[in-house]
């Protein structure tokens, strides 16, 4: 299982914030260098003052310099005169080179002259005299700097110095300094960067969300408005490709409809000729069989064309009075002796395609009346969805065929009365129209017998 969020927005946020935190942790080494220099700054300045005094005495009173150095030397500030400089001087770390530069500049400033000075070694010690670690830098115990250096005096000799100097007093404990640094630098920066990342990623991902919504809406209304070409270059290219795909789909559907319409038109002529020739037959039984076959052919062609055209919505979207639509269908069926009871009502209009929606409900009613005389229409308006249920008291459908009957040209053989006619397209057309309205069509067997055809229409987009 991946730890990354499922959305692109969440993944970009996690990647950017994680990268920023990683960079922040890596750059925290700067704090170590800052703290190291801070601890050594006071000892460096104190030693520089002592060295400057020695340089001035060696310049003004060279006869007594050895006595002066002897009296000044202590275990913590050991002084030794040598005739030559240390020839085995190694390369100092960068942070120690900065301390060496500070020593030179301080001594030169206090003596008003250029003095040759080499820092041979520098060690940071803890309160026990051991080499200090990170815990000493960020702890509250005092630290000390151990300097090993050489200084050239006015007579050309070199003074070898090994001095240990304490950090001295500080107005803020290192732990408090660290906490203040973390709060002001880390925490505030993390919050600000997180807010910027959230806003920036949301702006960057918004065109992709619009593209995803358009792709989802295309399945409901293929004639929707094309996507606007705006946003980053990659998103513009994706929108252009999406619009081109929509145009090709529209052209393909239109070509398919024209083809089937042409086939339907061309088939009517031979069917008509066959009908005329059948009427010339003397055998009435054979003539009747020809009539039935030709009638089935005409019905199949017309129904197939009707199914193909049901996938294309060639009418404008409008506000539909669901109550008036159902009452109109109820009156039409009552005129032909097929009574339908109606219960429930919609409190507000539904935004959809009037002719297609009427065809959908009519197909459901005709399918129910084909297998039962007791048909009910129940309207239930729920938050965000309008539910229209067509209920009959017929034999129902086998559970394994409840979804198959929604497929084109699928006819039931045993669970419903197959002698009542139909081409297996009525429910398929209703299912297609429901999807075009952003809804669903589901079939459920009733425990007491009969079938519920539940049409759910999304009203949240009204």
C-alpha cells in the first residue's frame, strides 16, 4: 500500500513539503557552524588582546621580552620562544580558517601593524576538558577553546602559544537560543511555505480538475461546450486534444446515425415491394406469415434507428415539469385502456431534455404494461436526486438477468412472457437516456412479486 495520497493535488503537496523539510534539515548544518563560531568568538578576542600586548612589548622593550613572557606564561597560556616557524603546519578546516582570519585582523588592529600569525590547531573542549561534541554546543554547560598557534615577534623569533580560554558569560542559554531559532526560522518558514505550496498546487491542479470533470461530463452530454484553452502549456495541449476527441466522437456518431438512417430508408423500398408481392399470393396462411415477417422487419429497423438516435441529444436542455410530464403519459395510456396510478410529486422543475426523458419514462411504462395490468408510478424527491419508480405486479426477472436486460437486443425467454413482442431495445433506450441526464436506471425484484424500475436523476447540477 502506497503512503502517497490518491489525488495529484495531495501527492504534489506531500512531495513539495517533504522536499522543503529535507532541504531544511540538510541546511541545518549552518546552525552548527554558527554556534561553533559563536562559542569561540569570545576566547578568540581575549587571546588576540593578549597576543597584541606581547607584540607591543616585544617591539618597545625587546631586552626584557623573555622575562615578560616567563612571567606571563601559565598552564592555560603557555608561551615558548622558537627560532623558526613550524614547518609541519597542516590545512585547517574552513571554520578554523575563519577563526585564524579573525585572530590576525584583531592583532593587526590592536598593534597597528601587520603581524605574521599561524593557527596550528584549534579544539573545542567541554567542561571536563574533553573534545566537545554537538551536545556541548547546544547544552547549557560552558565550553572552552584550545588554541595552538605561532606568532612572529619583531626580532624575527617565533612565539609558540598554547592557550585555553573559556567561552565566558552569555545572556541566553544555548537551549533557549536553539528554541528561538527553531520557532522563528524553522516553524514560521515551514508554515509560510506550506501555505504557499497549498495555494500554488491548487492553482496548478485546477485546470486538470476541470479536464477530469469535462471528461466525466462528456459521457452524459457529448454536445457540451468545448473546454477553454487556458492554463499551463501542457494543460492547453490536453484541452486541445480533448476538444479534438469530442469533435471526432460527434462526427463518428453523426456518421453512424446517417448510415443507419440511409440503411433504414433503403430497406423500406424492398420491404414495400415484398409486401405488395405478398398480397398477390393466393395462400392466405402463407400471405399472413409474410405480413408478420415484413412487419417484424419494419419494426426492427425503426427500433434500431430509435435506439441509435437515443444516444444523441438533439434538443436544448430546459426546465421540465415532472408532474405534468407524468400526468400527460398517464392520460395517454388511459385513452388506450391501460390505467396507471400516480403517487408523489416533484416540488421543483428538473433541468433536462424533455423529449428524451418522456421517451425514457414511456418505455418503462410500456415495458411494465406488457407484463402486468397493475402499474404504479411513484415520485420521490430526495436531496440532490429525483427518484421515479415504475412498479408492476408481473412475474419479475431472474436475478442473474437484471443487468443483462439493459443491454441492446437482449430479450428474456423464460422469466417474462416472450410472446408479447418487443425487440429488446426499450430498456436499453431508457438506460441510455438516464445516463445522458447524469442518472441511473436500476431494476429490482419485489419480495411480494413484481418489478421496480428505479430511475434516479441527479438534480444537484440543476
